[in-house]
C-alpha cells in the first residue's frame, strides 16, 4: 500500500499540566470492540478495544498546551532535534467519536472519512486492536484464517478502507526504546512496508530533523527517518476495487531507516522492504465482472471475507505456502476469481508460483521475491503481527494503483495496468475530501481461528 495520514493540530484550553510525554487534558478511553476466537468446538467472544495511532493525536509541550506540531510543521524551539522533541512533547488522549469520527458498537467499528470538529475537521484514521490497555493484540496467522464483515458501499474511487497486519512491537516500542513513555496505550510504534517517513515519533524520538511539509497535504510531511516492517494486507478496497497483498521485509522487527534508505519516490526499491508486494486484485488479474456494484461480490451491500494462511505442513509450525480468499454474501460462499492473464495459469490464490508468473506477465520488478517472498512473510507471521484498520486517501498516487489504470501513462491494454474502472483523473485528495465527505466504512464480526471454523454458508 501507499500509506498516508492526516492529522490535526489544535489548541485546547489547558486544565492541568503534568505529563511525562503523555498528555492529561483528555482521558484516553479505548472504545471496546468484541471479536471472536474460533476452533472446531466453536467461537468464543473476546473483549478487545481499539486505539488511535499516535500520529493523529494532539502533540503539545510537556509543560503546557503549546503545539509541538501545527498544521504540517514542527515547533523548532520545542523540537530543535529529535531527542529533545521526545523529551519536550506529550501525546494527548483522543475523543474518538467527536474529534476523529471513530465509533464502536458491540462487534462493529465505524470509521468516518471526514469528521468535522471544533478544530476544523479530521481526515481519515488508523486504529489498532488492543489486547489490554497497554498492549496490542498479537496474531500469528500461520495455519489460521481471519474473517470479518465489511460494508464498502460508501467508499468511492480514491478512498481505501484497509485491514492489514503490521509487524509492530506489542507494547508500541516502550521496552525497546525507554524514551517512549506513551506506548501502545497511545498508539505508538506504527511501521509498514513503505517505511513511512511521515511518522512523527519513531524509536522514542521525534522525526523533526529534516522535516519537509508536504506540498499537497496541510497536515503531513516527511522527516529524515522512516520505519520499516513486514506488512500483510488482507484488504485494501473501496466499492470499485479490492486487493490482498503480502509485503515482506528483510528481518522481522520494525527497523528505522534514514533518507533514501527508506525507499520512497526517488529510490522506490531502496529500502529493506518490498514496496510493491504480490497483490491479487481480481480486476487486474483479468476478471472484470467479479468485484464491484452489482457484480459477483456485490459491493452495494455487506459481505464477509475470509482469508486463509495455509502452510506446507498443515500446522502452525510450517511455512506459509498459500494465501486463499473467499467471500460469503447472502448466506452463499463465493469462491475467488481465477487469473485470466496471458502467460499465467488460472490461479485463484496467492502462492509463490502465482507471484512469479504475475511479475513476469506484467513486467514488474520482483521486489517481493528479493525481500524473502512467501518464506519471508511466513517468518514475520510466526513472530506475530498487529491488526490495523484504517480509512485513507492517497496524496502520493490518488489510489490509482488500486482502482484505475496505473501508471496512468501506460497502455491500459497492457496486462497489469488496469486495476479498476475509476477514471485516471479520480482520487485527488483535495477533491475527494469535498465530494466524499460523507464516506464511511464499517468493519464488524472479526473472527480468527482454525481453518474452516470462522464462517458458514452454502456452496
Ligand atoms: C468528547 O467531546 C464531546 C463534545 O465536546 C463531549 O461531550 C464528550 O464528553 C467528550 N468525550 C470524552 C470522553 O471526553
Ligand atoms: C458476543 O458478542 C456479541 C457482540 O458484542 C454479542 O452480541 C453476543 O451476545 C456475545 N455472545 C456471548 C455468548 O457473549
């Protein structure tokens, strides 16, 4: 994926001030979210909760309410360098519903794209599933399946409702970086396979050094540092297109990078991670009547999607060999679409063979294989990963890599270029933030467990 985030900076009235890099103006109350763990003997409720990523939070001086970060720039007296930034600045608690448009009810999580609030508006959000107040829920996906219901009917071209796993530290990095006093309770420690440089705090330090405000994003920018880790995209989707994509990295833990060693636009393949992944998007893989409004998987209404992580031994100690997807809608199990691309077999799941053939058929660089392929992804899964749920728009590529022709100047008849029916002019953030201001996504009924135990339906 091409992640991006948007946050707000704001001025509140101080009530008290005695923080150790955690603000105390707004109590951090994690919205509860029930999910289920399933085995052959049935499913059990698990009482979980979610936490908002730290990048969206108000960051203010430890001793008061001066913004450390306003709009898309750092305060240079509070943040003259990365170390002092971390000792001078505190992350604040979040008012999930009113400030960020994030709400839960029972087993359902709803993320609004735009939430008007007293400071203007919030754009997009990213949350993590917690196991406790201060630790993320860790998932080992090997020989398991992960299932949820989604309603994408209110996600038009240019938006992405994403559900994925990142190899974040369970405590948000507190144990490894003693200057991080906020931890998972405040949503710290995000990383992904794009090695994002828009993260404000990395490894218990700020990311103010070298910060360049974005030219097309009033809330974000890029610092010198980025943070890389393995990423398994279960679901990157809107009502027009959907993809699932493993993105392995060299190594298992989240790793800080600097400058062009983070990859990015000037040096896309320069990081320790695979930025492209091995994606299965049915439209891109040659079936244009499978996913969309009124199609086989009908995005006008809610459906269930199941993702299975099969290993070579059929046990959790084996190595990942296949990632299978199926859908359930209106009580009916819908098998995955088959590849229909010259030079490729009719695969209906992600395997090493599928990935190898796709890279050749599309003339894409095999960064997936170069960073470990399925075995690399398998090692990260064995070490356990954090569940991420988000809604976002794309200030880098207008989401055209998901739902349109991309690159936009390539022949759309060339295999691999067309990914969906959205116009190449769509997805411009300044436009969708107006036209799709009422966009929203609901994820519900999350289930995790043994293969075949998280769903039912007729063939
Ligand atoms: C969130 O903000 C609303 C509106 O200002 C307020 O009524 C509510 O009490 C706040 N919630 C929390 C948990 O602070
Ligand atoms: C499980 O959680 C769901 C959603 O919160 C709830 O409706 C259901 O009653 C729970 N089941 C049990 C057995 O507690």
